């Protein structure tokens, strides 16, 4: 998959995310107790995350004109500076 803009791949679970916000949402656990980990697919879905038609996890489905637009790339960006699992961005 081509990673551009905020799109990234987790080094831990190898899943692809549409934004840093989606990446951060899939991480859970304490930084201080060494319990930080990735959510599994079922846990991400339970948090309302969905995989877009292009194969990237997003924070939630979007409805545009009555249709589910899970491929929208205009997601707001929230960067967690204290993120224990950095997303990877290969040089293209």
C-alpha cells in the first residue's frame, strides 16, 4: 500500500491507518507499566473503528449523502506526542 500524508502502518500489528488519530486510537494500555499494546480487530471494531474500502483503518464511518463513506481522507488529525508505538512511514 502507498503511504502518503498521515497514512501509516503500525510496526507492531502491521495494520494500516488513515491518520495519526486512527493509529493512536488503536493503541491501549499504560506507558508507565509497560502494558502498551495494539488493539486487535474485534477491539477496534468495538471502539467504532472501521476499515475503509482502500484497506485503511479509520476512527469511524462517515455518512455523506446518505451513503457510508469509509474512504474519506479528511479525518481530523490529533497527534499523541507520547505515543509508545510510532507509526512507520517508508520513504517513497
